[in-house]
């Protein structure tokens, strides 16, 4: 049976359930790279160009992990997923970067997703991918329908407040069996940033789990519905044409404005050009509405003490603030 490798990086956390269903329905075995670890990080750093951001370097490490184990590697070229919008240039060129940086690769399936003008090209991209794997139109159509359903179930879970790392594990279950009711949480924190920064547990040193184990409810941009994101991002004086930037800003603005959170942790990756704009927008909004904000920049260091101290201090400050509601730090 043909084997396709799916690197556990970049948009893995956004689309994996859909990709998995599609390929499995076509009778193809999928192999996912292991969770990010020190070897993957180091091989990514040594095989990628120095100028790339950290998530792209880590992605190279995941490709290195897979390259001798599979017949193909799936790296879709996600150019645009919404009308008149784009993804980051490093995402657009990801298959080319990988091809140029890593030797002896199996063929890369770089299905192009470009919905900037219309959705019509999307279906063609899906059918072309199936054709490449020797499947006929009807087989691909059936697999695509199932994949769509799977994606709907996955996004349903996210909208119910399940974080993607958990949703990926449970999305196959019968939904009525899933208990969404949560215990009373002392604080609610929004963790904002790109999905690959929030859900790669090695990269962010288990931030989400650490917060949850401190009885904190965590909200991430993936849990906010698209209409709300559009409504709030439209309040910017200039239209945001990066889809993922719009998601970050719109979701953060909505929770800040509706005063639904006690604080915001922005997870930024070292070398991210987009974040240099987005962090400032979210921070200014948080300061204006008197919501505590902290920025954690993720880099290649692997010591946990620094991040733990920052999280503890941030949580203490919010608890202190809740006890004395008039207390607003001079540094916000
Ligand atoms: S948005 Fe930032 S982190 Fe993501 S690929 Fe682009 S530069 Fe890298």
C-alpha cells in the first residue's frame, strides 16, 4: 500500500482530520511524524535556511523524520483560503523551501490551494491530488465528501471550546458521548498566536496544559467563529489581507471588547514577520481596554525555567487584580 507522510507542523493542527480522512478513504496509508522533540528541532535547524522563522525550521525537521519512511510527502501549497486574502509568503513557498533544503526526498504532493478569486479551483486541486495517486473521479469525490464531514465535526468541537490537540484525539468519537461541561475555572486566559505556535507542545513547552492544570480556562483563536472574527477585524482602519493575521486580531479584539477574558498571552515565534505587526495591534487594544497582556517569544532555547516564571508571575498578577479590582499595574 502506498504511504503518504504528513509532517506534524505548520497547518497540521488546522486541517489534519480532513487530510487523514481523505487519504484513508482512498485506501492510502498515512504516516504522521512524531511530536516535535529535540532531534526534530535540531535537524530542522540544520537543514533549513537561517533566515526562516522557527515554525518553518521545525517543519523541515518533521520532513527529515519522514523522508525515508514514505512514498510521498504531503506539503500543500496553501496560497489563499479566503477571497482577496493571502497566507504568509513562507507558507506559499513551503514546498519549494523544503525541496531546496533537503536532499533525497520522495516526491512532494504540493496541491495548490488558491481561493483568492473563487472556490472553483479548490475542487480541481482535490481531484488532481487523487489523480496523481491513481484514483478515479468517483473515488476522489467520495473521499472528499467524507473529508468535508470530518472537517465539519472537527470545527464543531473547536467551537465547543475543545483545544485542537484534544479535538484531534477525540474527533472520531460519537459526539453525544463527549462531555463538554467544564468545572468552574478561576481565570480565563486567551492564548493567541499562530496555531503551530499554540499547539506544538514542545515549541511552547506545554503552555496550554500548564495553564489548564492551574484551573485556568484557555481560549484560542480556533474557538472563535468566523463571523465574529470578520466583524471585529473589520474595525481596523485598513483591511487585513493575511487570513491568519485577521484570525488572530479579530479573535483577540472580540474577546477583549466583550471582556470575556482575564488576560492574554501572545505566543510569537522568533523570526515571524507577521507577528511584528500583529503583536502590536493586539497589545495596544488590550492596554486600551485594561486587559493584562504578556508576550512570550518562542525561540530555539529549550530551558523551561524562563517560561514557567513568566506564566506564574502573570497568573499571580491576574489573581491579585481580581482580588482588588481597582489594581491596574502601571505596566499593564
Ligand atoms: S506567519 Fe510567521 S511563523 Fe508563520 S510562516 Fe509566516 S513568518 Fe513563519
